[in-house]
C-alpha cells in the first residue's frame, strides 16, 4: 500500500494548492470534503485540515467529528483548520487587532494557566 496524506476540505480556495505541494514532495494525497470523512485505513500517515471562509465563532461553521483521527495521526490545521483544532482541544480563538497577510512571526505565550 502507498502511504497517503488525507486532506479534509472545509471550502478553502487553497486546498488544491496544498495538495499540489504535497504531491510535489512525492507523497500521495487525497482530498475529501469535511462532511464525508473516509474510514481509517492503514495507509493514512497524516491529516491536513484545510481552510474555510468561516470562523470557528460562526454558528454555521463546520464542526466535524475527528475523534477517530485525533491521537492516531498527526493533524495539521491550515487557517480554519488551525482554528478548529485549537477550539476543539479546549483552546480559545480570539481576533487580532491587525490583519496578517504573507509571512508572520509566531511565538509561544505561556500565561501559566
């Protein structure tokens, strides 16, 4: 069996670009909609959650059940996918005072909680 990266599409305009970059690394990947998640197979080595036009604070925002994947595979969230992983793991997603486009410097803030 060929190893595979599963991409869950939340409606991002970048999903195809993400898949292309993965494939350029000679890694097989499949794109599936977030509301039609395939069964776990032995060839899945990681899952990428793509972006969405939604915020996790929107009432209609996608909220899939990832319990079959959480803890079994590495999960990478891009844009909405990152928001979703943070919120579904007990974190908080708050708006920024500024918008970021392009490169951004990230840092870890430990509030001692």
